[in-house]
C-alpha cells in the first residue's frame, strides 16, 4: 500500500473528530505499513505473522475492535478510494439505532464509472449484486464496498469466525446480517480509483486474495457496551444450510449456467456449417435437407448414415431443416438450446 495514501486516509479519519481509536491489522505485508502506523497517534497495530487473507484480516479487526469496547465499528479500506468524510453520517445512522449496519455505496449516486471504476468491474458488480439480491431477498445497491459501519450489538451476533478467510467474506457477512433480520442502510459514497490503489488478483490456489497491505477499523467515540455477546439460536447458526436448500439458489445457478452457455456457445450463431461431418449429416444428405416428410421419417428409422444409426439425432437435423432450411445459424441455435437444457438438467439431477 503506497505510504501517502495510508497516511492521507488516517489523517482524514481523525479530522472527523469522532474516532477514539484506529486499529491497523498488517497481514504479513513486506512494505513499511507497520513502521508508519506505529508513529501515528491513537493507533493500535496488530501484525499477522503469515498472510491470513482478506477475510482473516477483517476477523482480527472486528475482534480487536470489540475487545477495545467499541460501540460502533467502521471498516474502511485504507487506499484512499473511499472518503472518510462520511464517517459522521455512517456512525450517526448506526448510533441512532436506525440501522445496525450501514454501507457506503459507490453505485447509489451513479458516479462509480466517473470515479474511475473499470467498466468490467462495474458490469461484474451489477451482475453479482443482482444474483445476491435474488438469493437472499435483499435490495442492496452493492455487496462489495470496502466501507462499512456496524453496531456492536450486531457484531456480537454475527458468527464471522465461521466465514471464509477469502474475499467472499464480505458477501457472507452481509448474508448473515440479512438472515438475522437486521436492516442495512446505505449512503452514497464518491469513490476514486488510483493505479496504485488496492486490487484483487486471481490466486491459483483457491480464490480471490486482496492486495491490501493493511485494513483499518475506526472506532467512533461512545460509551463502552457492557452487554455480553448474544448466543446464536439454532435457526440463526443453521441459516447457511437453509439458504443452500432455498429453491432460489437452484434458480440462480440455472440462470448462471444458461448465461455461461450462451456467452461461450452463442458465438456460433454467426458461423457457417462445419466442414467435418455437417455435409454427411445435413446439407449433402437429401433425406435430411428436404425437411419433414413421410419418406424421411421412414428412412431415419430404417437406415444408418455416417456409419451410425441414431434416429433422434437425425430427426433433430430434419426438423431444423424444416424450420430453418439450410441456414447454419438456425441449426447452431438448436444445438446451443439443447446444450443449455443438458447443462441445467445435469445440475438439477445432481442436486436431487
């Protein structure tokens, strides 16, 4: 993490006048994060001896914030992508009791692209948000913001230690908040994307690992909460399992499989016939190319061609010729539809 951005984030956080403590958790970085953080006032530094991943980093942040007696905990990525000037507004929404969880949304104000968000990240954000809203029945504008505020009472109920140590931690945590029946508020947040800011890379091992050098948890001022952590009920702790059995999950996976099939194979709609065996099966076979006829139906049941007897395949080709003639795009369209149906049925039966 570039030094100047960390320091700018810290300085602006403290300028808001409501922060008692900044917690910096260094996830085994190789830069000067720890040395810089230890020179700053009202900063608690924790160092992981080995990289625990994006989710593992946040778990430590929240655990330390609760141990410090925080009533309100704000997580903000320290790459100066998000403005700390929203801290008072977010803390106020939590402190008033209106929302135990508040997100700073880059999407609400419509300025994400103007702020420099790459178009492919924007499209991915919108697609994933749609799927996640569908799955858990929420209506959030985004799930991937790095700027969140939580009430102590909520953090004590959310079983974050059960979550992944990977980048999916953010999504799991919000799903748990929704499952607990807690409201989530959102505020519009301008964001700016800098070339040297945080990014997420694909790891060959498992999942997405963030390149964040440190993660800040700002603790706004307020009386220390004395209530002990609330025990989870069986219904709450088994929420993930019930969600997995939700029919909306099956529908969402089927939609995803359909999208993948058409993105990959839909390109064939503009292609011609393949000069491998399409000639023998379709356009040079008079029994097939003339379409549906009585003689053709008799032929497909009594004759083989291309050294094979497969009446259903032949019937499909004959039907395509009846509908599309010898327009290759139509034949490819039928193939993609059948492939789509096959992929969905395979998933469906494997679930059963």
